[in-house]
């Protein structure tokens, strides 16, 4: 067996300490080449948890640089998943986190043996590259591990520690992505000791986590996984461009925010490197500096990663993968409505704002005006005022920033030779819709927002009592579809009572998709009129995209 347990229990305990020792002996232990780990038995299912295992450590001499390997001596008590990397928390704007955060959490059903290893599902959380952690508070494993797969979540650096891009050899950028690669390597090398099948590894990403996973598809040269699930995010939906290239003065700006003035980048980095992380995060929040993945300047003896702009990425390096990719049907509702309500822009200027963000027409004002008029007429008709339900704005934002980039990515994958691809659209509105609940939107609203499907994959702590029949039906369906894909590379290998259909894969000529709701529905080419319009638009003005190289 994979786990080592005490088998003899004393008949009588004389004191609490004896009981504690005995229960400790009953806990599962896994031995690996990099250390031994003692986990916990789950109280809500037949699985074991190995929490907070360090897969790497932040280099204390360069906290903004690549992680360094970690090997543990003795037995590590893998019982704490509460660590997060330094950040401003999503919903309450408080600062939290520690640099001792590069941890993996491994959830193992009680069924694996050396002769019966289980498929592995790794989840990369989203959070706009600014926040997020891998703990059970959001990513509870109970719904997924009951399908006989091993689930793994892990932390990676975000904000300035994860995406400080300074065009220097010490801090070339994208440290958060390099953390992810280090975690994937650790899992690939060690998961067999936990009962995992290291040739059946699926990586799932959501939102910015999905963006980073798509970057791995282009730049990762090692075979660290076999399948990917991309939920509402691809590299093309992350608008990395020359105008937003790394702010070369960012280190000096942060130092100045903390009353340390210097014009020397190495001096500024030395100062920032020694700061207490919460102090740096506060300064970053107040400085207005934005931290995102970037195209790195290449240096000798530096671990470079992203070396091209997304629009210049034509061929993926990982062609031997199975792909499940999709969207929600109301991706942009919270982004659009909240920004309009906060007065970030006048509604009538919405088309101009989107086009100016995504395209650079330079001195070609006639073309800019013409494109603005065409987009307005297509989405609004003659009525260019904002509708009360803001539907045109939501469609414009979602189409330009998510729907079209994701569908163009599907085409890139197919052209690169990825021939086992499935497309979905999640549209269910229920009590477990994650983002809708987080922003206190009426749960009775139709449609699913960006991120709403998360509550139907994971046993979110504060949603434990939300067990309506309809919600649990979607939980059962989502987890069966996702784990079928993890196991077989096919979300519907055969019809079942829960999923009484077979989901066809995407081809060069056809784009079938599965709409996930209380009634499963097979469709073809989602939003085909809007997407055809954008396809034509990009053929005419694609060369003006801001995030293309200008070589």
C-alpha cells in the first residue's frame, strides 16, 4: 500500500498525550525522495490530505526572482493549508500572506495502491495575477476526489513578488509562472509516491490561472502534464503589449512610496528585497503600479519564459495534449456593471474605450472613427445610448476580451495539430454561483458570471449548506464531466444517467459545444453571428492590435 499506518491501538488511554500520540500514528505517511510527509484523514469523505508541502522556497537573496528547490529532512507535518503568498485579499482589501508560501496540497482517495495508481488533476487558481491561494476554504476537494482521482492545488507568487518585470537578469519577470513550473515538476517527480499515475496528469486553470496555463502550452518544453482544462482565460485575453511593457522605474517608484529615493535599480531592489512583505504589498497597492505577465528581455544564464507577444504565438509547443476549454454565458456582467456604476467611464464612450484599449491606430483617425462606428452599429443599432440592462456593453466586453480570444485560441490549437478538443458553455444560475455570490448580485438572475462554475467543482467552505437538488445536480454533472476528461481524455466516454449524451469534439470544420445547465444541450458555434463579425473585424484590423510585436 501507499500509506503507512499504525495497526495496533492500545485498549485504554491514560492521558490526553497518549491519545494524541496514537492518533498521530494512525495518520497516513508518504515517503518520497525529497522527504516524508505525514497528512490527515479527512472527516468528510474517504480520502487523505497532505497539506502545505513546500515544493520550493523563495530565494531570500532575491525574493523577486525564480524559486529554488527544497528538500526536507525527517517527517514533515503536512497539516496546514492556510498559507498564502503576500497579497491584498480579493473581497475585503486586507493585506495577508507570507513568503513561506510555495506549497502544494494533495488530496488522495483511500483507494490507490502501487498497482492501481490514480489519475491526477492539478488546479491553478485565478485572481487577476494579484490575489488567490490554494487552500480548502475555496478549493475543498470533496466533490472531486469521490470520483477516484487525486486532486492537487498549489500556491504561486502574485502581485509584485510574482510579476515584477524589470528587464534585468536578476528579475526578468514572470516569477509566478516559474513557480508554477516548479510545482508541476515537483508533482511529476513525486506524485507516484502518493498513489498518482504520473502519465495521466491534467492541469486545470481558471481565469488568470487559465491564462498562465495557456502560456505554458506555448513556452513549456517539458512534458509535465497530458491534458489541460482552460476555464475562461487564454493568453490572447491577457492584453500584454508594448505600451504596458515592464515599467523600468517600478522598483524606484515602490521605494519612493516608502520614502527611499534612488535612481539606481539595483539599490532600489536591495531595499525592497529586505522589506517586510506586508509593507511592500501596501506600497504596491498605493503606488498604482500594475503587475502582470510580460514579454521578457532575454539574458544569458537567466531563466527566460515568455519571449513573444500573445498575438505572435502561432504554434503551441505542447501538441500532444487533450484540451477541454470553455466559457460562462455572462462572463462580463460584474466587470461592466460595476465599472459603469463607479463612474469609470461614460456609457456612450464604452466602444471607444474598448477599441482604444485593444487597438492602436496611431495617426489613422479616419480608420479609428470608421471602426468605432461599425462596432457601435453592430452592437447597438441606431440607439447608441446604454440600455438599462447594459446587455450591449456586456456583449462587447465579453466578446472582445474573452469569447473571441478563446475561440481564436481553439483555432490555433487545431492548426497546431491538437485534435482532441472539447468546448463548453456554463450557463446555470444557482446558489453556488461563486462570483455572483461574492459580489452580492441577486442569485435569481439568469446566467452565469465569470467564475461562477467554481462553486460546482469545489466544496467551498461557506457554501456547505447550499445543497438544493438543482445545485447538487450541477455539482454531480460538472465533477463527472471534468473527472471523466481527467481519466479518459473524453468528458463523455459513454452515456450515463447523469449525462445521457455523447459530447462531440471540435474539428477544423465544426465547433460543437455542450451547454451545461439543468438540461444539457448540444449546440454548434456559440454566438456565431457576433464571433463571425469579430473574425471579419480582426482580418481587417488585426495588425493594429496593441499586443503585437512591431518588428
